[in-house]
């Protein structure tokens, strides 16, 4: 008996995988990659406008850093000028 089966079906019969001719899939892979990048971006950005998401992504950490600076100024605001701790001071 052959490896195909007792029915004697040929390798090109329906339901049997035939060897495929080599196809240039480089363009298809690049297109798939960029489609995945775009879909991932949209899901991460909760489907918002890319410019708005970029501005928010930059503004949020900057605002958090400024809040910390203001908090530090409020906490050490009562100290004398020469006793005020400075960032990077080795003392």
C-alpha cells in the first residue's frame, strides 16, 4: 500500500496537501508586521487619535515631575536659605 491510503488517491486530490510553489512572502510579512503595529498602537491608545495619545504620553510624566518639585518646595519652604537641601548636594 502507498502512503496516501488504500483508496489510491493522488497527492493532488482534494483534501491532501500538495507541495506549494515557493512564493515571495517578504512583502506579505512586512505588510502583516505594520498591520500588527497599527492594531497594537490603536489598542494601547484606546482607539484615540495618535497625536492626542502622544501628547498625553508626554504630558503626564512631565506633570508628575513638576508636582514632585512643587511638593519639595513646599516641604522645605520653611527652612533657611543656607540650610535648604539641594539636589545633588554631597552633604
